[in-house]
C-alpha cells in the first residue's frame, strides 16, 4: 500500500483532523480543481465502489459526491430513504456491517450524529459525514477552500456567521475557524448562541491557533472588521417554526447596511452561504413566505446575494473539489508523505 497518512480514516467531525491535515486537504482540493479545469485525469479511485446514504435530500452534496467519485474513476450508488431502514427494519450497526462488506466507502447525510458514528464503528471502511443535525464537515472544507482562493491565506482572517448560532453550520464554522487560526464571530440572539460545550471547544482550539472567538448579539460589534459574512437559512430542514424565527432573526439579515458596518474595503470582504437561500420569490416556498410575511428576503437580501461580494456559487462548486480531496485522500491510491 502506498504511504498515505489519511488512508482508511473517516470524516465525522471536522476536528477528526488536525489543522495541518485540514490545510493539506484544502490545498489538495485546489490542486484537484486545477486538474479538472485543465482536463487532466486523476483516477485515484479506480475499482472502488461508494455507497451514498441520504436520509435528507440534497442538491449540492449528492451532485458533489457523484461527480467527484466519477472523476476519480470510482462508482457510486445512491441509497435514499426508501432504500435504508435505520432503526425501523434494521439497526444502523447491522446496516453498517452489510454495506461495509460490499462497498469501499460510505457517505451519510441524515439527522443523527450517532448514526454516522455507528456506521464508522461497524462498517470497517471510511465514512464521510455529508451532514447531520450536529455537524457539516464536508461543507467546511469547501468553505475554507473558497476563503483561501479569495484571500490567498486563512490565518488572521475574520469570519462572521450571522443568524441561528446553534445550528450545524454555526457549530462547524466555529470549530473549524478556531482550529485554523481564523478569527470567528457568531452574531445571534442570546437564545440561539452556540452551546457552552461548543464555545469551550472553540476557545480551546483558539488558544492553540491564536484565533479570536467572539459570541455576541450585538450586530454592530460583531460584524466590524469581517472579511467573510456568512449566513444560513433561519429554519433548518425538519423544523417548522417560521413565525418565531423570522421575528427573532429580522435584525440579523445580511444586507448592504451590514456590509457597510464591517468597515472593510470592497476587496477585503465577501459574502458566503451554504445554500439554498431565501432571497427572492422565484420558488414556491419563496412566494408563500412573501405572501405571509411581506418579504421573500430572509437571511440575506437579494441585493447582497447578487452583488460583487457574493461568492456562494464558487463555494457551491468547491463542494465537489473538496469532497474529491477527502475521498481521494482517505480511499485513493495516493502517495502522501508522513507528517
């Protein structure tokens, strides 16, 4: 077997990997993006079969894994909610043992963090967390790859997440930024602050990396000096508390006034969003929200979403390149020197 410090490992939470390892994967993703753009083959997964388990539907995660695996010379098999029976007709551990005997790797996108951890424990193959209610590590690789492409570095930048500060995106951004030496601000109502456990973990990593961590409900103080303004939908998949969240989070919409409050020059700041987004009325749900609440723009204004600051579509493309990097590194025929 070729020497590879990543081979056989799973990605369940972003801090399963060290800062140096995450930075390596980001640089590897940028390299793989260059290879694809120049039509250079990179079939590191030839002969490999990957199971894609989806309890939650997805556009970007599914497309990214399928294309990444195809580009790498492997084969993927999609298994949706009608194909898997977690906790219903078959236990997660039994499912893991069966799939692990047939497939070389498993992607899981669903609800419980415990389920992806059980898959990893019993399958005997690398498992990649495509999203759970607690964590979204593959999104993190794409996000920080995008930041590095824009600014040429990560350490010393300031990332500010505005909105629901306790969802899986806020949790993951808080921990990843602190690990990588990126100053991180979570700007949210006090009732939606990250858990004390996640705050403590982020501060521990920040002490090691030199990052600054700020958790605040003060928009003006929280966004000042930001290089990245990041937000997510106010009501997560599986929730239905629209009235409560819209009233609570109205002051936290990313708009041009908030961009100006950062005090940064135009080339010093970007907007990011993991998508999908409520910024216009071009969807059925968007039209419903507009009729009920008087505005389609919720977490971000349409003006910002379509502005020169918007990097969310580069970020979306980078899901594919960064997923390709983690799958190739943990399962592919690569030579990666030991640290």
